[in-house]
């Protein structure tokens, strides 16, 4: 097959957390007829999030699962710790503190680690807020994830039976000129 394709434009339509794009292709092949539109589906940066129904006195209300867990003072820290993830976790911690300063907050950690400054932003916020923070290792807590696991309030640090915790010496470097 010796088809040469040229992208001319995209027509995209968002569909429930995914982006469906239809690139317009021109096939240049003298012996092959190809479809003019090729359907490609790209996952958004956030995968599909389950929706749960919560029964209230006013009827049922639909929540995404993370909002429902936040209502129960549970924060999920899953995946690598980046500046974006740290911003979300810090905002959730501050929000839960504003709701109630005495009820514990639970952070479930499954992380291979990540950016040191982002992790320290979460650590500092955990130490700053008034409510006790319980930390739970589910899966793994490695590198910066293990530091955040250890940052939980005394007596409120937990690891599930098949979870893994990896702690290592910090590493760093310096470069530049000595003046």
C-alpha cells in the first residue's frame, strides 16, 4: 500500500469526557479507494469517572465519584504527584478545613512519587490545617508518596495488607558558578 495522506483540517466534537476527532484525509493512490473520513477517538487527560446516585430528602442527586467521596471527607491521591495534582489536593484540604475543623480528613494514596516541590506543597498544607489528616496506602506509596503517607497524624497512618511502601534517600544536585 503506497497511500500518501495529507491532513487538511480537523472537525472535533466533545463527547462525555472523550474527544472525537474526524481528520479529513486525502489519499493519493491510483489503485486504492479509501474512505474520505477516518474516525479516531482520543481519551481526554482524565479517564472516565463513574457517576453515583445519592438519595436525599429532595430526591436523587448524581455525583461524580470523587465529589461524593469529598463529601465524606475523603481525598484520592492516585498517580504521579505533579503541580496540577498538588493544586487539586491542596484546594480540597483547604475546602474540607473550612467545612469542619475537627472531623478527620482521609487521604488515600496510590502514587509512585513525583515532583518534590508539588509534594511539599501538599505536605505543608497537611501540617498547616487544623483537622487531623489520616493517610491510607492503597497500592503503593513510593518516594514523595511515602513522605505524604508518613505526614498523616500520629495514630492515623495506615497501609492495606498488599500495599507497598518505598522510601529512599533524597537526591539533589547544584550547578552554577561559585562567587
